[in-house]
C-alpha cells in the first residue's frame, strides 16, 4: 500500500462540479476527496462518477493524497463506482461512508481487490465513522482489513445519529452546558459534544496503526471557529481535519504545523538528549523540564507535521 503523505487539511469537493474539482487540484490542501455521496443530488450521481473518472485521469494532482467518497454500502451504485475507479492509477483511497459492520467492509475490500487491474496494489480504504453503531464497532472496524489506512469522524451525521440538538456541523449544541449551584450564582461552562467520539476514534486508529482525520467545521466563514476546532484536533493527536471550503485550508493546515517556538524547543531537547546519550544518561533537564526518550517520540511526531515544504 502506498504510504500516505501528510493529510493535515483534507478538502471535500463535489465530484460533479468540474470547476471546483480543478480548483481543489490547484489548492494548497494536502489531500482532496471527490465526493460521490452527500454533496451530490440523486439525479447527478451518474454524472458525478463520470466526472470523477475524468478528474482522476486527466487532472494534475501533484503530490496530493486523492480519495473518492463512495456511496453507502446499501446503495445501488457503490459496486459500479469501485469497478470504474479501482483500476485508475491516480486514486489513493476510497472513503467508505457510514462504516458500521465488519462484514460490509470486508465485502467492499473484496470488490476493491478484484477491481485493482494492473495497479501495483489495491486502492486503500478510509472508513468514515458517522453513526452510533459505527462508533460502538470502531475497534473491530479498524482491524477489519489490511487495506484500511485511516478513520474519519463524520461529525454532522454522528450528531444526527445520537439525536443531538445541534444546528451547525461540528459544533456542540448551544444548550449543552454545565450549570453550577445557586450558591455560586449558577455559573455556566460550555461542554464539547465531540470530545468522546473524537477520543474514541483516535484510540482505535492508534491501536491499529491508522491515521485519524477529524470532521469539518461547518461554519466555514468563521475563521476563528475553523482555527480553534483544527487546533483542538491537532492537540489531541489527530493527523488532519476535513475542510469544506478553500478558505479553511490555510488555518487548518497551520494548526497542525508546530510554531517556530515549538520547533526550537524540540530541537534543543533533541540536542540535549544526544549529548546525554554520549555521557551514558537516559534523561536530561531542558528548559526546566525533565526530558527522556518518551519525549523523543512525541518530538519526532510533532516535527513530522512540518512537511517537505517547511
């Protein structure tokens, strides 16, 4: 399986909108997925597939990781989508929506393998966890097949699946708050609806060596919301975040890249550990903090988000 590059910003684009597809190819997004599912009206499904084939055949995608979000397992079109796209050289992964059952994922994997044609290896699979059942089964889904390379959290559909009263994709309901006691004047603090599903998916991804991609911030015109939700995902340990508008690419990408101060501190720590190793020591104090080889793994992961262009 081809090793995925950085997928800090993962841009969604409707496959039937040719101009948007071309713009996505020219964008600064690390990864793009052509959507055949929710962003495509039922009457446009066939055209979306033809447009995806054309886009993957004729468009210069540079070094981007390029995926296609298929229709659901029980749709009439998914098998033909796999058959048409699975042999194309430029597609890196299929995103499988509403992943819930291991048997379904294994069946799709069989179709992908059969459709691989003269490719060196079959197209990878990325599972979109967006229902209560999918989250309950996320461990088994993550381990279901060797073709699986990533887990995505579908924040909008997940909120709907559990009945959350949220009106904005990726945002907690305004009434989801902690209210204190009368003696304290009933102070309130907002709570995060997605803290549990994000951590649940992240742990499953890490346990089975997969990338973890957070769902989008629906308020794409709100730069602060875009940046803050991306910073949360990066801080938790996610590999990237979906974006639904080109304006979200830069702030999302920047949230995953360490700051100059973080990079300088990381480099000081690595240099100090190298010197400690020469002296036969396994730990050292840097900037008033104890640093050992567990820190090295954290530092290496942090620096991995810089990318070749940094």
